């Protein structure tokens, strides 16, 4: 239970790093950042029993979808930080290393590939999109950056202890 606050900080910090990467990606490469409004729409429709969409953008608007998406994004980051600590132990918080953080970050790409993208109508690993290979690469890079964010956040937290 003593690791709850550090897990929250690490998860939020890693999500912030991921969001900053989205801004850099937009500025340098003109690649749009993830659209958490659509994630919020997908999640909100689940409350009405709709878990799969042909295309989430064509599904009906849900009040608060933007907020729902952003909250879900940060809660997911916290959950993935908890997964990292659960797998590699609470001692990782006191002595963070890059390997476990990167392994966790990279492995989290399974969530969009196998759950979110199919549920939102993009197919497994973006297979139904116009350009699946670049979409897959961007997901992998973004989740790798998330892993770097896990490590960086734990490292900064370690300096403060």
C-alpha cells in the first residue's frame, strides 16, 4: 500500500511524457496525436452495451466523451504503472531501471492492437485502416515513449525521496 502514491505519480508522469511526444510528433512530423475523444466515445457507448463499432467516428456523439477519453487515458497509464510494479516488485520504485520500464511500455501496445483498435472499428493492429503499417509503427513508438516515461517518472520520483 505504500507504493500507491508512487504508482499514481509514475503512471501520470509517463502519460504526460506520452502526451508531450504526441505534441512533438505533430510539430515535427505533422502526425496527429491520439484522439482521446474517440476513446471516450467508445467507452461511453459501452455503458449502453455497444462494445464494437464499424467506425467509431461514425458512431453517435456522447456528451462528455472528450473528458471520458482523457480520464481513461490517465487511468490506463496508472494501471500500467501498477502492472510494472506488480511484475517487477516494489523495489523497482526505489531503484528504477530502464529495462523493466521499456518492457512494460512496449508490451502495453497489446491494448490498442487487440482491444481498442478492433473495438473502435480499426481492426486488429489497425488492419482495417488505410495505412496499417505506419499506424502500427506509431503505436509501437508511442508505447515505447510511454515506457521511457515510466522510467523517467520513477527516476525523478526517486530524486525526491
